[in-house]
C-alpha cells in the first residue's frame, strides 16, 4: 500500500520550495489556464533551477505521449511537477511511469482525485474515453493550494462534488454483502466521508468566498479522500454504473465539450440508485442535486436528437461495461433504458 504525501494549506509555496530544493532539472506539465493560475508563485520557487514547461496537449492520450516521449527522455529530468485538473495531471502520471522519476502534483481545481490516485484516464485524441491506465504507484507528493482552488471557477468544485459522491455509491453497491480484505475495508470506511462531507458541506463550500472550514473539508475530500479510497480498495470495487454512463455518453461530442466529468457521473448515480431500488437514498440525492443544480434527468446532459442518433452505440457500451465490471444488479435492457431516458 503506497499513499501520496499531501500538503494542504492556504499557501503551499514555501512547502513546495523546501521539497524541491534537492532537484536540479524539473519538467513542469501544465494546461494553459492552470499555469496562469499559479505561474507568479511557481516562477519564484523555480528561479534557481533548470526547468522546462510542457503543455499536456489538451487530452491525455497515448498518441500525444508517444509522439513526445523520446524528446522528453533525452533531457534527464529528475522531477516532474504536474499542474492542473484531471487530464494534465493524468499525463504527468504517465510520464512518471515512463520516465521513472518522482512526481509532485499541484491541482488547480477540485474536480477529481487525479492528484493522488494511481490511475490515469486515457482518451482518444477526439476526446472519446479509451481506457484506464494503472500506474506502478501514485504521485509521490501533492501540494494543494487552497487559495488557488477557491479562486478557480466554482463549476469545477460543483462537478467534483458529483464525482466524489460516486466514490461512495459505486463502491458500496459492488461491495455490499462481500467479505472485504483489510485495505478494502479501510477504503470502504473512508468512502462514507466522501458521501457525508458532500451532502453536509457541499452547498456551503460552493458559496464560500474565503477558505472556510466547510470549503477546506470539501476540497480535501474531493482531491484526497477519493484518491485514497481508489488506492486502497481492490480495483474490482473501483467505479461502476455511474462512470460507465459518463464514459459511454462521451460518444456524443457535445457531452465531452460542454459537460464536466463529475456532473455527468452525478446523474449516473441516480440511474444506479433507481436500478438498486434504493428510493429513499434516491430522493435524498435528488433534493441535494436540485439545491446545487446538478442534473437529475438525461435531458440536462444531452440534446435529444444527438442522443437518439448515437443511442444504440451508447446503450451498448454502457451495458457492455456494466457486464465487464461485474456490476451485481439484475435488470433488463428495456428496464435500464426506461430509467436512463426518463423525461428525454
């Protein structure tokens, strides 16, 4: 079991400067907006280092990695700093794996657990989901600058709340009634925090204009606790129907372009709960979603005509993924479609 060292403060730059002092040649992976968010403080602590900036290419894809890997290998970097949201950091993790050098992550938005998890989500260059890539280990250290997270567009925190709720609902659906090993049991207990922190403090965190206790807890759970759950539990309990729904809906171009991962995953949780016939929990979530404006119907995620055009492909991929990941629910194709397509 390997867990990432986490530093979470209103300003982490002094801590990051201390932790990089023994490194000489640093590769910084970033997106355009993420670099803009931290460049003033980052340049100060890199001023006495050799360093290179490398844009992640707007997608975490094998083709982009393969095209650039040879040139990056020649530079003898001794540290990678990955800055951004999910995709820039996921590419940083691939490079950590391929170059076999340490990785420090600096998330600039709180929308996924990419900064601490040992999984990279791979996409084709056309932004359609491809597969999960499993790393040998998670990032070595993560530095969460709470002021940066606070100043980021709130829609990322909003989507992060949805993705974090899925960590509880998906894991517990697959693990229900199972005898779990030691690490997975720890992950299961932590997953409850993913649910309760979001439901209790998520709305308050979205309204925060300064780093409050509610904001710090929600950001920390989104960025760290979810990743710890992923790293602790057996992979077969990682992800289920809500993520299958998101991955498959990316076949519709507009979904990938106009909606965030956790936003669509949040809707998928509702479909899962209805299939589980957990109607009290379903109503609890719907009330919370309506309060913070997460989607409760498919028509909030897709345009009807675009969905119908790709319907057979989307439904096939969802059901194939559900079967492959051994989701312990019994339902027919027609039952699933009726629940998914309500009000479309």
